[in-house]
C-alpha cells in the first residue's frame, strides 16, 4: 500500500501548490462567514422565531449544497484528467502500483482537502459555544453527514475525472451528475406513485442533511453513501484500466 | 531478462506492431532503430506494461508483465518518449515521489538521492521547480527517476533528445556505465548512438523487425552493397553511360548539379574502382575523385526501411 500512500501525499501537496485550492478556500470562507453572520443577525432579532444556530447552519439551507456541489466538482476535476493530459499516467502506470492504489490515493487526498475546507467552520461552533451552551450530538451528526455526502460527491467527481483528459469536460460531467444526484431526491414531492415516492424519499439528500443537523443519524443513509462511493471508486479503477486499451 | 513473444498491437483497424518477438538477455544493451511510425514506441509501451498487446506475451525475469501482479514492475525503470513530469514539484521532491512509488522507504531515498543527483548532473537544480527547467534538465530528471530504484531492466525511449552536445556525451557515458550493471533497451533515431552503445540492434519498419544483429554483423551483411563516388572532368552524359558499363556497377546516380559527379551503387562484393581508373585513363578523362564508401549502419538502415517501402508500393500497384 506504500504506492497508494505516495500518490496520496503527492496529490494532497498538489492541492496546496495550485492557486485553485486557495480560490476555493477563499470562496468557502466568504460564503460561510456571510451565511453565519446572517443566521446570527436573524436569531438576534426578537421579531423572528428562535432556533438553534448550528441546526440552521448545516441544514435547511442551499448554502451548504452550493458548497458541496462546487467542492465536489472543483476538487476532483484534475485528479486523473491531468495525468492523462500531461502524460504522467505513463510513468504512474508502469510503476509497481495498481489502479486501485492510484484511485484510493487520489480519493483520500481529495477527501482530506475537503475536510480541511470544513475545518474553519469549527470556529463558528466555538463562537456559539462561547455565548450559549450547545448540544454536541447534532453538531457531531452534522459533520458526519457532511463527511458522508462529501465522500459520495468526491467519488462521483473522481470517476468523471477518469473518463476524460480534459478537466473542463470532467468538471461539467461531475457538476451534472451531482445535480442529478442531489435533485432526484427532491422529486419525491413531485411524483405520485407510492413506490417511487418511497424510493426517492430514501435518496433525498436534502432531507438527509436536514436530519443530520437535527442530530438524527440513520445508518441506512451512511450505508448508501459508502456503497455508492465504493461503486464509483470501482468504476474509476476500471476506467483507468480501460485507458490502456485505446 | 525481457522476452517479447509474438507481440501484436492493433489500434482500431490499424496494426501498429505485427507479430514481433525478441529477447533481451541479462546484461545486454539492445538498441531499437526505425523510422517514425515504425512501431518502436508502441513496442516499448508493451514491453513496459503500459499498453497491453492485442495478442502475445511479455515476460520480465520470467514473470508475465500483464499477469496482474504489479510488483513485477519493480524491476523496471522506464524513461518514456515524452518525458512528462509534474510541473509544480521540486526536483528532489519529484524524485522522492517516484522512488516511493517504487516502494523505497524514506531512509533509502535519502541515502540514494545525492548519488543520483550527482550521476545525472542535477545537483545544481535539486531545489528548482520542475516546470521551470529546460528540456535537457527535464530529460535528466526523468532519467534520474527511472534509475533511482536501481532496476534490473532499464527501458529508455530516446534518452538524448533535446540535450546539447556536451550533455549528450555525459548522458551517453552514463548509459554506457548503466549498461554494465543493468539490462538495457534503448530506442533512438540517432544511429551513431546505437553503434556506440549497443551490442545488438533491432531494426523496425512498419511494425515488424526487419533486421537483427550486432552493429558489426549488420554492417558486414550489407558491406558488399557499398557505393563508390566518382568525379571526372568530362561531359556528364558520356561519362554516365561509360560508368554504367563498368562491371559490378548496378546503378549510376548523378550527384550535385555541376559536372560529372556520380554515386555508383555496386553489386555485392564488387569493387569497380580499379576498372574506373583504367576507364578514365583510356578515355583521357581527369579523375578528380574516386572514393569507396563503407556501408555504415545508416546505409543499412536506409536500405532496409526504404526498400521495404518500395516493395510495398510495387505490391499495391500490381
């Protein structure tokens, strides 16, 4: 597994060497800072009903999803596409590492950077905690949800990246797939069939995140993230192997 | 050490490499020669396990390279044709990464690094960012990465492309030195390089091996088909006709634009120089130049690769 570790370390460093990472980090901080200040202003106003600030911060909001979908797209688009375009794939795939090791190394690097993106939000938790007691359960559940859904999105993005040597194409494919993945659950309320409603209800990521923010952890959802992530990672290894046959 | 058995590679309807077999025994330096599009790089990509063959097998030290065990590739060092590196990394960082991919640990990398930087003339750029290096330096970084883990087999696809003459000499010296310890497969356009370095040569054309042997043996085989250059102070048409009549001359080709300067292709084993001299004396022509060209590897190469082309064209016309 030392090969996977070498890929992981290189890939994680590559994030910090590229300007893209800092653009994403800045965007992330701006969106979150703005949104957090909105929540605090909203809850401080006596005319509005009260609520839990962190529940609002993680659930019930399009901001979380914007960030998730953009991060899923931009963090993964170059992972394999760039190797294909630059031709570095040739030395990588003639080194004693398997496709699985390459895919896992890259995936965990993306996941690591993704978690790093969320790290500054712990400051908000600290700020809230300073002024008022907090319920740690829902907060832990929220981060678990962000981790699970992020892991799912990054796996989809990695697969898209393995299908094209063009980063822009990878990004567009990822963005489209993530939109479908995200919005198919929202169709729950639009279909009539009982079975369709139930199936889509299970896939409703918006509802998932909402529940995580309330502290509800449903293991079926975690299994869903894990299996679909696993599937896309497997597909990535196959796509990478298939590149050789062209 | 490396054995290729009946390698064939098709891309769609196009056959890039057709039924190529060869073996490189331990410790030998073998050169691959051939014009562009002859299938050299495709063959090398199959030999290194990057491109699976449409049919045939490659073994490295007796292990099938496409058998699913990636550890076999640890015995292999590879410098691809287009050396592509990660532009954002520093030289030593990149070498460290490549060595780690090969399974070396931190301590081993640290011990090996100074020696490699020194051998590949990279010591002065060790902290430089790869993207800012010149082509020659990048080539050497690629070579350093290929030999870092001390592989038993080295495959180098055009290792001296883009280097200046001084660097070429240094890299050739390095390759020759590597050849003492490693099995080496070298692809190149540059014929003197092959003559200088390789014990055996495979000449590729149109996806097949058209000749194989040591540079000396190949020259020997084609020596008879040498040529003679003649320059006479005489009327060109008359001289050409007379020269064509000399025994052993197969073809007379005018050389240069002015005067009677010819290149005569000779029959195998024939040396018409004495007769040409007699002819000049008899006709009263002044002989300005008379020289026999020894068949170089280049001649062998040109003959082999163009003759085949002409034969194919004739076939198509028929």
